[in-house]
C-alpha cells in the first residue's frame, strides 16, 4: 500500500496565525472526528497550547463505536487541563452543553458578564462549521462534505458571553504516520483525488475484518472472511454486482460502495483507532524518526570524512 503525504500550501501561514492567537484566548476548543480522534488531532496543538485549557469535542459520535468513544474520552482526560464532550449533529441541544463546559473550564468568567474567548479549530470535514452554526443559531460558517470549505478567520459572538475565534481547517505539511493518512482518507477528510479509492478501501476492509468481522459478515452476507484484503474486497464487490465483462470484479466500484457504506454507517458504527493503537503507532513513529536521524548523521559524517 502506498504512503500518503499531503502538502497544503496554507499550512505555514495557519501555524503562524495560531501561535499569535493562542496567548490571547481563554481556552481552545479542538474538534476531533470520534471515529479517528488521534488521526484527526492537529499535532501542532500540543506544542502551541502550553498550559492553556482545552476542550476536545468528539464530533460525529453517532457514527462511531460508543464503547471506543468512551475509551477515548477517558484517555484524553488524563491530560491536565483537558476535558472532552461527545457530540452528534442529531442532538443540537447537547451542543449548547459545550458553552456550559467552557464556563466550567474558566470559572472566573462563569457569570457571563465578562467575555470568554475561545479558539475553535479542527481539520477539514470534521464537523466544525456544523457545530458553529448550531451554537450561533444561524448560518455563519459554510458547511459541506468537501474538505477545506472555511477559508478565513472569523469572530463569532454566542450566548453566555462566549466569543469563538474560528480558524480555517488545516492539515499538516506531512502525515508522518501512514496509518493516520489512510484513516483520514477513509472518513473523507482528504480529497479523493489525492489517493486511489481501491487502495483506501483495501486498508479499510483489512481493519474491518480484524476489528468488526460480524458487521462485515452481516452487511455483505458473508459466512467467512478471507484473511487477505484483496479477495475480501472482491467478494464484497461480487455480492454487490460490481462485475465487468468476463465476470471480473470492478474494484473501484466495490471500493466506492464500501467507503460510502462506512461513512453513512450502513455497515455499522465503527471507530478506526483505539488509544492502544495510538500508543503503539507513536512508538513506531519515534523509531522511524530515530532511524532517519541516524542515517542522516551517518551521511554527514561520511561527507565530512571525504573532505579530510
């Protein structure tokens, strides 16, 4: 499977803007996709945030595995100054609980007489604009299934004396963790033109086979699941009539069906990563970085040696 790297040009500018804004606000609200809380996190935030209070909103939680969502909330709240709230677009009244949580995090401004400023941020297609519009009670932020709809920073006054500073949705210059790249693509956070559907679907179906085999069997009426992702995707394609001349499976069509049915929870409520997986991948990434640094140091030493 190919490695996914994505380089948006406005990343550096967005990073600089965030560094200027963070010291001026009372708290940070980061929107995460409940299906991929680790992969949808902005890795710059931990460095930029310092000790600033932070609410991590697990959006689209109605699409995620509720048991794993609770595991993520418990895990994330182990960090000092971090609280979580799981929200869905189907419960707009629950979204207003976010404003109460803001005041609990900043008790000195709890009476609403003094303005509480919060920076709200999230990667493209994570549900940030939908949340803003619900909180404001009117359409302020553009929404859409296409990534990167929000272009410019906005200030939005809400009830209870809360002011939101909205930032454009951003991804980072390079996705170091290839697993994160695939998961972002599976949920639709990365435009489909950036990666091939069948490559993404094979990664997805391999994970579903291991973590949610019963959901796959039930949805596609399969008695057994093959151990390899290609024959499994072909079986799903055959079941759904994705056949070309000669009876060959059209993998691209099969992939689109699988990804669509994951995104609209036709297969079921699936979370693509757990805190345990995250810990293992962080170790793997640290090892890869250390190996790259060692090779770089060795090349430098060799070059310096050849000059002597």
